[in-house]
């Protein structure tokens, strides 16, 4: 005859089996989440995607390509970089392939867009004016994959008055102020980025077998408003047509979110590898 005490060890054994099984499932879930977290996110940008977007655009090659307006098409760039969020903690890499697209507009202005990776691109809108080049503003898009959800952010900035990028005449050490104001999706309010822009001098950059004359500038920006932070950049533009040839930058921006303050940091560079665009 069995007794209540005789069944107690069996019940305890079954409980241990259930607890062990639950723990095993939890460990597997945690490990799977960590693996997916690390694997999710951006990958290298696609040149074929950039070519497809260019062919679908309304850009047409404009006459007079000598006035600080490069030929339209997709250019080849190489670079490295890292972009990170402090909350939630997440990082993704940039490069090494970074296709860039130049599109022309009917008013003589043009847009330069570079794809840092499959989830992050940035563009600048330029216009030749008075023998120089000005920036009207631009956009930045980023996507973050948090496994169970994805977050897209687009920032749109306008420079009023237009920020001078290249002057018709300038001397090394000469500097002037640049100011742009904009908004970012997912955040309320506006942000202003402002600071000095310095002409360092004219230098030679090696692009393949060619030595290309380049204007070298140093940009220092402080961001205020609904986002705060700093940005520093070393920029090189083609003397012949204004095409960006090289870019070295550091960015740190803090944004208040519903779950607390999150700081975005970015360190990266890119450099052109061919002066001949493809379509």
C-alpha cells in the first residue's frame, strides 16, 4: 500500500524536471535574442540599388558641367565607420562600400547622397551661386533593428540663408558661419546646428592614378534645441566641379525619449575611388 509520504519524492522530482525545463527554455530564449540582436541591423550598401534609384529619378544631365556641378550618376566611394545608440544600447558599422549619387535639378542645383550602409543615408542639396557653391540643407535617414521592432528616423534640415560651402575667392585660414535648422521624425520641436566653417587650403588628393586638386575645409557645429550635441568634420571638395571627394567626421547628439536620454555617436570617413560615374 502506498502512502502520501511515498509520493512526495516523485512529486518533488517532477517539479525539478519542470523547473529545469523552464530554465532551459529561458536560457535558449535569452541566447536566441542575443544572437538575433547582434545579427540584426545594417549591412553593406548596394551599388545596384543606388543605380536603380538613379535610373528611376528624374535627373537629367545638364549643360555646362564646369560650374561647380559634377556629372550626374552613381560614384564609387570606400569608407569605414561606427554608429551607436546609448539607449537602447546598439551599434552598427558603415562601409566599406559606400555608393554615392549625384542628381541634377532643373534650377541648376544638385543633390549629393551617400549610403553609409543599408540602413543609413545622408544627402546635401547644393547650388552654384556667384561663382561659388552653397548648401540649401539636406536629409538624413536611419533605421535601427531591435529584433522585435524597428525604428526609422528622418531628419530634415534647411539652411536659411544658404550656407556658403565654396567661395569664388578665399584664402587659407578664412572662416565664416554656417547655420541650419530642422526637425527629426519621432521627436518634438526643432534643432539648430551652427558653427564656424574654415578654409584650410588647396591640396592634392590621389584618386586612382590621378592627382586631383581639392578644397579642404574644417567644419565645427554645435546643436541646440530639442537635440543637443557637437559635430566636427574635415571636408574635401573637387576644385573642378565641387564633388565631395573625402569626408572625416565625428558626431555626438543627445535626444530625450520616453525611456530616457539617448546619445547617438558616429565616427566615420569616406573617400571617392573613381571620378567616373555610372548610370
